[in-house]
């Protein structure tokens, strides 16, 4: 298969949906002869901040001259963003060759591997071939039964846990935390961000059962500037540093300074220009952090809010967090089939704040034109998928294939 054919096959696997479990990925790792050798594996789970923590770890370790492998999800514009070695995205040729090999191996499997299982296997085989020093693996969904949990890690990292993906992970914070804490392994160090009491109790219990040394990182990193905006990113930075130390990687102060000053992580309070901010906040907790970060950066200035949310998310919780900072709201129709209809969002907004001006537009382009015609700063948010579609539009690039839940 060439690259477009390979991606078409991969995205066709979405018909198998999401199937949490480790049997298929363990079988894939075996038949692909994945061997990470003596690499030190950093495994990151949590609800919010996973990607930022992974990006910081990757940037610092590369500054220290480690050969890194970074596996994240979802992507924003191109599938190749998900798999990187030394900061460089996997090539189209490597994607095509790797997926062709996997397709031929799993053709008759029952159950057939899912989109995320195949993508994880592609990443692990690519890292195995590249002889990397440190793989950094972000969970796709949950942790206990996530495909990334088939790899033996050297440190388990848990970012703040909150409500998201309840249909898969459970309706209570305790249930969600149980799934996330499932990445904790016997006698392997655990580094965790501050948590709500129910989540903290679950993490402590799991770590005790596994005899895993546990450290909660309560401080923020304040020694030198970060390239990423927001107080919460300083907390993420402290967690990233603690994770690398727990994994017994050798990092010096100059690498930390350079890595944190140069890390790039799009759609996390990303300043596109002086007026325009893009953020992928897609659950109420992330939306609350976004509102706080907006106030830290813009004070009392209220933005024109350009909002699109996926249909399986908590519309009301996200909107309640964002409307206090908004001057008006634009609701564009976007490309994703999973997007909530703008009319439904308008109804939710009218109940929360009837006086807030709200308009539906036919496209992202129309929404941005209307927003730029106003004097206010502009905040685009509600989904990483929406953020990715916007970045593609602004860059004049084709939008990516429709993304799956992971």
C-alpha cells in the first residue's frame, strides 16, 4: 500500500470501534518482534495534561541528547504527528510499509485489531527499529486496558484525573481513577499530579498493592521561562521533571531550561497571532483551566468565543466554564461527523446565559471572518479535532481523515 491507501485501510478499522483489552496488542507485539531493548519507558495516563507532559519530557530528553520516541493521540492535522523519533514525525513511507506489514499479518484475526491497537503496534515497531533510548507513551483511553499498557514501563505518570469518556471508564471519579491507575505496575515508580480525594485514594491503594514507590508532585516549576502558557503548565513541567528522575534518566539543569523554553505543543493555549488563541479543551475540567489561563493572559478582556464540541462530550459543563469569560459566541459547522450540531449548543448556551450573543455559521472560515471583524480577542476551543481542523484551515493544508475517539 502507498501512504493514502494505508491510511484508508487504517481508518476503515474504525468499524471495529473501541475494544479495551491487551490480548490483541500483546499478540501484535509478539508477531512483529518488537524489542525495545534496554530503553527506559515513560508511560503517561490521566485526563488532562498528558500530551503536554509527554511533549515536555521529549523536549528535555532531546536537549540532553537522548534518542527519544514519542507516541501521542489524537493528532491535529496529520496522522504522522502521533509517532516521532527525535522530534521528527514518522515518514509517509514508514507508515505505509508498517501498516502493509500489519495488514498482512492480521488479515484473518478474530477479533480483528482496532484502529488504536494497530496504531500502537506501528509506533512500537518503529521505535524498536529506531533503537531509541526513551519511549514516551501516552495512553489513548483509560490505562488498565489501553493498548499502551502492554509495554513494561520504568515509570508510571498520572496527570490530573477528572470526568471524561465516562461511557468507557465509568460514571464516578473513583471508577475513572481505577482505570487510569491501572498503568501502575509491580515495584515500578509512580509519579502523580495532585488529585481529587477519591482519585488520590485509588492511586495510593493501587500503588500499595503493587509495592510501587509513589510520589505526588505538589509544586510547580518556576525557575525559568516555559514556552507554553498558563500556570497549569508549570505544574505539568514539575511532573515531567519528576518523571524523568524516577525513570533514572540523567538530566542536567541546562537541558531542563532549554527543553522547557523550546517545547512546542499546538492547540494548548496556542497564540496564532496577537488576538487569536487556539485551545483543545474538550471536557469541563480542561475548560475551567482554559478560562483561568485566559484571565491570567488577558485580564478582563472578553473574547469572541468560537466553539465546537463533539457530541459525546459534556456540552453544558464545558459551556458553563467558558461563558463567564465570553463577550459573544460563534458556533461553526465543522467537518467532523462526531461534532454536536451547532443548534444544540445554541440551546444549551441560551439556557445558561440567555443574554449572551450567539450565532451559527456555515463554516470555520465564516466564523473566523466574523470574529476578526470584531475588536475583541478571539478564543477557539471545544475540541482537539476542531483545533486541528482550524490549524489546517489557517495553514492552507488539507484537513486530516476523520478521527476516532482515541
